[in-house]
């Protein structure tokens, strides 16, 4: 007997999603088909077994790791959070970013230390936000009540917010968890003399033409390029292109009252 | 100490109480993440993140559902975000965000006494875990979203950006594939209680 379509009905029945008509057809068939009756009872047994699904032990130190992250988040300090040895740090930002790339690329002389020192002097202010490059995405992913009510009090890795939540810099939209394994969300990388930055995961089409040829470009630690000394206009246009093409990782240039000169950071990979 | 009381204390800032909640739930949360993203390191990261988010959001957790349910939902959301990001990097646009309604959630089992039954259930649980591993990625993911995360067909459709009919047929196919694997395994259906039908199931 070709029972394939009845298998689908049996499955949907487990989830209570049969129409009356489908239910009727299924019952008629089951009265005649012991195979399908058996399939039905076995599918039900599988469903039940999910309640007893074997746990996978969390890796050692898991709970400790959670508590450590919580403690780092709730302690009000200016020290940013280093999630990886390769120094991908996130910190609360105010309008002012402090210099790091300049020091880092000064090369060699305790570059790592200087990076940390520079990072430590970041102002605490608004949470780091990561705007999804796809604008117009709506619908909360997580209950809006998960927004920390006082985002400015402590550094946060990433606030998880529902769309439409008012943000201090006027940028709404869905926010994402930042800095999973290979993403390079970061904050506080500034460049000598520059304030604020736009961070992209690639140079959008058409952007190369907007950047003046004499713009200084430096390698960004971890892979990528920093364009220094851009005007607000240029940054704005590039930002718009990037938003259209879904290339924006972080937009720290908008609404901060940031002053020129500005930096554009384009990450690699 | 009862779950409810731990939550109450954690809400007031008691980190030790929260740590106990973490310990109580970490294995299942980690297992869920692992079964969704299929990468141990990433799963651990996401699972930890879920707990951190739970801590941050505790203040508004009202307790309409259990803490376990809630942390499961947080974990699912984070994993889905991660999976979408992975897809995006491969050039596929993410689907519409999830509806946050709790729906069709299967509460984790309470262990009910009888040691023989417990043993059988544990054996089946282990066989099921092994069977899940043998499924293809999409089969496992869709089943986990349905059976562990408790998402409705509609939510699954939104998550995976497929229509309801496709959700329904894929879930059915995944279940049938799992059934076939478990039949071959032999450990699982050996424990089907005798009050169920003994009809032939020729696969």
C-alpha cells in the first residue's frame, strides 16, 4: 500500500493539526491498514521519548563561566570585556573613542599592553549597539522586557531589544547579540585623532569611489582596513550604501554628534 | 531549594541562587543548543549567553512559565539568530523574526518513581539521542525546533522561511527518518509498552 501521504497525516495528527476532513480520511485508512496503525503508535512513542531525551553534560566550568560573565557585566568598570585572547573587546561607549589602532600599529613595543591601557580609558556611556544591516526587519525576537532598564550604568556585551525600543542615539531596530566566535564586533577601536566610526564587514559596491584617494588607510588588527580622516559626508554616504547592502556591523557615527575627522573600518572575511 | 524560591532570590540579586539555577538547567540547555547548532564550542557559548540574558532579564520574569521553559526559549532564540547569521553569510536572507508566544511547549518530564520505568525511559532517551545524531542536519534541526523548543509550525515556518505545507511535510519526513533509524537500532522500540498495538510495522 502506498501510505506515504498517510504518514504525513499521522505526523500532523501528533501536533493536533489535522482538519476534520483529514482526520476522517486518516481514520478510514487506519481501519484498513495495520502498517499505518503501527507507524502511528511508533511516532507517538518517539514524541513521548523526547521528554526523556538524554541530556548532554555541559562542559566543565560552564556554570562558573556564566557567573564570571555576569560578574563582569554587573561590575561597573571602565575595563572592557576581552572575550578572546585575540583581543576582541566590547565596552560601553560614549561619543568619544580612544585611540588604539595608532598605538597598536606603532608596532612591537608592548603593543598588547598599550591596547589594553587605551581600552581602559574608554568612557562608559551608552551600550554598544549592533544594528542589523537588514533594515526594516521587525518583530521582537525576545520579549522586550529583557531590556536592561538602565543600560548606561554598566558595560554590556549587547543589549537584546525588541524593535521600536527607543535608543538614546535615536536609532531603532532590532539588535543582535554581538561577538560570536568569528564575528568581529568590537568597540572602542579608535584612531589617532579620529572620533566615532562606521564598521562594515565589507566595502560596499560604490563606496570605493566615495573615499577620497588621499585618504590614509591602515591595517586593522585582526584583519581589515581602517580609513582615516573621512568627512561626515563621505561616511554618511558610505554608511547608506552599506546599510542597503547589509554590510553594516556597527554604526557609531550616527547621532553621536561626532566630530570630524571620522574613521571607516572595513573588516576582512 | 524549590525552583520558585531560587528565582525569587535571584531576582533580588542573589547570584548564588542564580548559579544554582544554572547548574540545574545547564545540561538540558547545552544539549538543546548543541542539537540546534551542531558545534560544541558555539553551543557552549550560546548556552552561556542565554543564562547571562536570563540574569539580565530576571527583573521582568514574571513566572508565568517555569524558569526552565523560559531559559529554553532564550536559548532557542539565540541559536536561531546564530543559524540565521550563518545562513546570511552564505547569502540567504534571514526569515521574519519569531513570534514570542509560548506555544505547544512540552514540559520536561518529571521523574515518576518506578525504577524500572525510569530505566526504560532513560534507555529510550539515550537511543533517541543517538538516533537524532544520525539524522541529517535539517531533519534534526526541524525536529528539535518542534519537540524541544516547542515552536509551532507557524513559528518554524517563519524561522526557516518556508511555508506551512513545507513545514508539515518536512517534520513528517524527519519523524519517519528517525523512526527508521530507531527501528534499525533495536534499543528504542524494544521498550514500547505492551499496551500499545503490536501490529507489524514493516517500515
